[in-house]
C-alpha cells in the first residue's frame, strides 16, 4: 500500500511539474531592467556599494555622497521615530543609487541594518525614511556528508551552510575529538535552515544528528528536561552528551605534539617527558577552560611561559601554557565556567612558535588529555523516559520522510533530463 501511495505521489508530482514547464513557456519573464529593490527601479540609477567606516556618522556619510546640508537635515528629521541614526554600525553595508546625467545626485540610500532589516533613505521625488523587514522562512532538511579531509571542508563541499559544522562541533564537543576525524567518517543531521530571499542565512533548530566516527555511531536527540529549563542533546540511552569536560580547549587546530615520557624538546634538544598535548594554532586563538573550576595559578611559569592552571574538583586539574595574553577577569581565585575564554594562544616561554601546551592531572598524576574519559552529565529522568523515546521515534520518522523526499527529487530531476 505504501509503495502504491508513493508511486501515485510521484505521478502527481511529475504531472504538476510538466504543467509548470508548459505554463512557464507561455509566460513572459520579467526583463532584467524591470528589477526593483524595495520599490526602487534599479536600472534607472547608477549603483555604488560601500561599508560604514570607523568614525563615520550619518551626516559625514551623506556629505561624502554629495547630499546638500538642507537635505541631510530633512532626512534627520524624517528619521525621528523611524530609525535611530546613531545606530549606524561600522562594517555594515549600504547601496547608494545615483541619478544619471551630467549632474548625478543621490536618489536613494539603502542601509543594511541586519540580515533581515533594511533602512531606505529617499531623496528622489520626496524625502522619506522607511524600514523594511524581509520575510524569514524556515525549512527542514537532511544534511549529510562523508569526511575526506575535515568537517569544515566537507560540509562546504557537500553544499551545506558552513555554520552547520560549528553547530555539530558544539553538540559533540564532549564525545568526539574533531582533530582526530578519519577518512570515511560521516554524519546525517536533521535541522532547520533559516532562509531569506532563497538564501540560507543561518542554521536554526537541530532536531537530531547521527555522526559515525571510527565505526561507531554517535546519535544525538534534542530534548528539554522540565527541571533544567534548557535544551540539551542526549543519546539513545538517555545519556546527556554534555559531559564534565570539553574534548579540547580550543578550535581550528591540529595536534603538533602528543603525550610522551621521552620527547626531544624543540628548543633545548634535551629528551625529557612531555606530559601534555600541543595544539598548533595562530597567535591570539581563544583558549577555553574545559570545565568549571577555580583558577589556582596565573602567571609566568618559566619554560611554560604565561600559564593558567584550573582546579576543577578534588580529582582533576588542567593547565594552559605559552599564552600570549590572559582573558579579562582571569585572576588567581576566580571561578570560571565551562567554555569560558581564559587566554589566547601564544609562544611565551621555551617555544618555537604559537601553540597551546594543554595538560591534565588526575589525583596529582599527569594523564593523556586525548585519552581522558569524562563522566557524563545528568541523564534523562525516569519520569520523562517515555516522552524522550517518543521524541526519538519522531526524529527517525522525520529522517525517513526527508530521505524519501530527496530520493523523489533526484528521480524527478533524472526523468526531467530524458
């Protein structure tokens, strides 16, 4: 029965598609010179693009664009209760529309306040200021890719929004070492895309993800427990993916030197233990605390350079060496949160280049950070297990539906090319 329904749906889709193609052939498409932007006929003007510069205010921007002082004053008056001219932000884009002819003048200025909000300043037929909000839509989709080089590269190569990589790193920060991904690893993720003018501007809600790493599938389901008040991700066993410690204290790095008791120091050339992990990263890269704790040391530590040491509990202590600078508020005795920036990558002390020397002690004994097992955070409550299982089931049904839809889209495309 399901196959029959699927075939019927495919037939109806193809029929509609063919009718759509025939209708398109009979309709006249708008010529390029009819394009309008917020009601402005673009082809009638010469367009100049720019960005708000540091120290640039509305008045001197308009002066630079050749607007008379009287008109600038009129625009400032028209802006009252519409848009605060003091909120022009450095780096935001604008488009200036100039009239053609021997004495071109500014007719309109479109200022991009945000991804969705635009302010139009009119000078052509009348002086006005209007704020336009673009329509924002969301669409649920299935994203998937195989790892060949890195998560970020392969997300981009698969045609997915690059911010998806960052969101996946956030979800799996406590369970997958993204510096150790292997060729052949893969992921599938169900999420919402936020769309403006058919362009994906950001990633919305992630409902579920399935990341295969080293032959093991790490599943993640979005769920909000009543007592926490915040959305978190859990695996199929109801275990919270957020653990006591992050897998790594910084992003966008590679391991340049591992944990060993017999490494030849790159500066002194003496063989001695290196009871930490070196992460190569550009100078200034933010360094985060892997967990909550108290700063027990902050200062210059000889060969380790600028160092921060954090005691997390009675068992674990972590240290961050060779920092170029400390983050604001980091002092001995200060309490820090998990993921809080405590300093920045540098090359202080005995170092040949910018990197972070990261160390962990368990009960006073150094351990390999890359092999540390971190205890899980709070599991799903017994009283909410049934509801959580329902959420998992819904996610799997959603995935099956999205897979079917993608298959049908691909089939329709192939049939359309025949």
